[in-house]
C-alpha cells in the first residue's frame, strides 16, 4: 500500500513539475525570426546584458595571493620589540624579499 501511495504521489509531483515548466516556458512561433546577435572581438562586453564583463567579476587572485603571502611578515615586523630580533628579522626579510611581496602592485 505504501509503495502504491508513493508511486501516485511521485507521479503527481512529476506531472505538476512538467506542467509548471511547460507553462512558464516562452512560446516560440515558427514564423518569428530569431534576433540577430552581434559578436565582435573588439567589445566582448557589448554582447553581455548591461555591459557586464565576466572578467571584471572575478577577483584578482594574484593580488590576493601576494597580499596573503607578504602581509603577515609585514605585520610581524611591526610587533617585534627586541632590537636584536628586529635586526635579524630585517636582514632575513631583505635576503628573502618576502616583505616586498604584494607591494609591487600598489
């Protein structure tokens, strides 16, 4: 009995889903000509709605990576109070160049 009831409920949900999708789909006339789409290589954002550019939506991964790599070293350097450790850390940073990472884009 449970299997039969589950079958009818599943069929009802599937039928409602198909009818809803069919009702909300725009009707296409066979006589209507499709709107031409202009694709140019000069302005690819002209084909996107409202001038949205997909590349503009992506974060600058290189900048984020460089800031994440060099930022902690610059922060630690400001918190060192012992002059000997600060001098050693400064020589280490000059030798490795990690304090400069992330600043070349600013």
